């Protein structure tokens, strides 16, 4: 294909984004971009008191993800090296809209738009979703201390937010394929056939050819 694959795996907390991104990276020998989560000093406080700590948390993630994407663009995409990521900066809007008050969100959006105006955006999105029970089970299994505080109500709302955002994304970005997989019926970690199905779907999409996008909007 004539363009550089920049694949993003997206979906709510606990759905398996990193596991799938790593499997895709191993299969295609694409560079793996992993989100920095544990370094956010506000996360623990955030899950204790979302209203109090949401702005600091979201700003930290925005700055970190911006820097990561800037580096990825410079060192890989602009050098014709393919990348698969376990997140994209677009997720910031999903989380910020859920957690920030209107005044904060409007300020945040202005900063987001400035930072992402020339950031690369994915040319294939793999969207994973799953039921609340599946998400909670997977979160419990990986045992991150701060994630034990996640409210099931917050997680369920987040899943609905993701669904709404991805439906909107498909309409506003008809040129970017969105490959959807349900985590309740597809277990790509334990089942090799399920992983093969995802890999084959992605491979077919890449062979059709995708466009490399320079900016997020």
C-alpha cells in the first residue's frame, strides 16, 4: 500500500486495547505505541474524587499524549515506519466531556484543538467494546491499585460515551475505516482463532489501501 499504516486500538477501560495492539505489533512488525497511564500523579485522587481532580488529570493526559504523538510522528510516521497504538488522543474528548464542568470543558477544548491541529490521526481505528461485567472482570484481573476505585456507574457511562463518539466519528470521518469487535464474544488473548479473525480483517483493510492523515481535524 502506498500510505503508512497508523492503527489505533480504542475502547473503554479494561477492554484489552494494549493486549491487542501488542499482538498486532508482533504480527505485522509495526512499532508499538503504548499509553502512559501509571505516571499520571492525579489518577489515584481522580478516582477518589472525580469532580475535584478531573481537570488536572485530563490536562496531564493531554500533554503526555501530545508529546508521545509528536515523537511518533517525527521518529516513525514521517520516516515511513508503521505504528500501532493502544490509544489515540481523540479519547481525551470522550473523557473530558464526561468528567469536566462546562466552563472547564470549553477551556480544555480550546487547548486540545490548538495542540492537535497538526497531529497525525489514525488511518484505521479498531474499536473494542464489551459489557460492564466483562470490563470489570478484566480490570480486576490486571490488578492496578488505582483502578480498584473505578465506579461501575462511571465505567458504564464511559462505555456509552465511547459508543456515541465512535458512531459520530464514523459519520464525520468516512475515509477512516472503523473495525468493530465485541469483547464479550471475541477473546483474542485466550483464543488464537479470534485473534486471527481480527488480524485478517485488519490485513484486508490495509491491502485495500488507506490514506495517511497529517492532522486530527
